[in-house]
């Protein structure tokens, strides 16, 4: 007695998964750029807790990079685009022209705190995007 298996539903499912992957690649660039902009604005709002000169430096320095793909991973960067950004972010020694240390300026750590606050929001957004992609298929 021979048994016959109907695999047409599996073929349909594999086609749907392929379409989901193709649609997802189209949407991920726009999604990551939007999330990068949102993270940048969170960093800028976090920097508003500090003095006005520091705020101005942050507004000019914080940038969102371009979308790129490396080893099957899609990424986008948000970074400080000036040479002295790390000094504001992490803190630095105050030194006179003679080389004598006068004090220490504490860092703002605005980028670090904003990214920690942003992480749960980003995970929710990713889950919502995946659910939306499944509904389209």
C-alpha cells in the first residue's frame, strides 16, 4: 500500500517566505534610517540637560551615517562627527599651557544614556515591523 503526500502547501509556504524576504530587504533600509534619526533626536534631547555651549556642540556633532550591509547584517551608525566629541562625551583633564593639570571636566554621557533608553523601544519597533511584514504575505 503506497501513501501519497501533498506538498503543494509547503511550496506555497516557501514562495511566501521568499516574498517576505524580498519585501523585508526593501523596507529595512527605510526602517533603519528612521530609527537612526529617532536615536539621534533622543541623543540631542538628552544633551539638553547640560549647559548651552555643550548643547550647541552636540547639535552640530551628532550625525546619522548611511545604511550599509556587512556580512549579511544591515546597519546604520549614529556617531559624533567632530574630533573633540569624545572629550565632551567621556570627560577630559583641564591642563594649562604649561602642562599643569588644573582639574577634570566630567563627561556628559548623553549618547550612552540615550542609547540605553532607546534599546527597548527599538526592539518593540522591530517586532512590529516583522509582524507587519507577515501580514503582507
